[in-house]
C-alpha cells in the first residue's frame, strides 16, 4: 500500500494495492501489521457504515472524553472527506485537509484522535465506512460548524443538506476551550 502524508501531522491517505482483472478486483481493506508499520497503532474496536444521498454533509464531529481515531473509506459512490485539527496548542490548529474518496480510487484516510471529521456526498448516493478506535458515545459527541469562515474549507457543494444537530454547531473560535482536545507531541 502507498502511504501519503498530508499537511496535518498524523493524518494520512492510504492507497491500498488493488488487484483487478476482467472479473473485478480484490484488495485488503485492513491488515493490522501492515497498518502498524505505517504508524497506525491504535486498536480498532467498532466498524460503522452510513448511507447518504447527494448533497448531504455530515460533520464536522469529534468526541472529547472518548476520542476516536478513524479509518474512513467509500464502498460505493463518492465523498469529499475533511479533517480539521482542533487540538489546542497544535502548530496546525484550525487547519484542514480534504480529499476525494470514491469507489474508483479506493483511498482511505486515517484520522487520529483529536481531529474533527466530516464529509459531503458528491455522487447520487454513497456507502461510507469507518473503523473507530473507541466506541461511539452520543453524549460525548461535539461538533464544529461546517462552514466556519475562519477555517475556510473549500467544500465542493455550497448548500448542503444538514441534520438539525449539525445546523446548530459553533465556529471553532466560539467553542469553549474545555470542549477542545489538547495537543500532545
């Protein structure tokens, strides 16, 4: 597999090796030792799958007391996937990284704990999967406003379909410091 470093330390794009022929393709979506060698050392404890329609934007979410590392990918369809560094004291605090993930490029993104994550759907529908390093705790989920002008994410859609919860999220500068993770080197 090919590991691509991003502008956010610890966030990597993974291009698995795909073996294809006229019948279709085969690829490993996860292999613990190979990912450990790539620096992804946390144990995954939960797998999730979501389906969304074109124009849906989910995020930007994180958990504070039960922070999750995530390994995300697309099974069918396409998304623009976004990661924001929200770790207080980080040299890249408030910066974002985004990449297209789709069923053709088979790319994955690893997002360490301490980052906010979201995606918007650019295909008619998408099946989006992610492995998590901690369990989901709905009472611990916090979020960041998707169109925070100080962060300036260049989303490929301008009028997304949002949940009521995501519509009410705050920009980063309005989130109380006690609700943000701390940077540890």
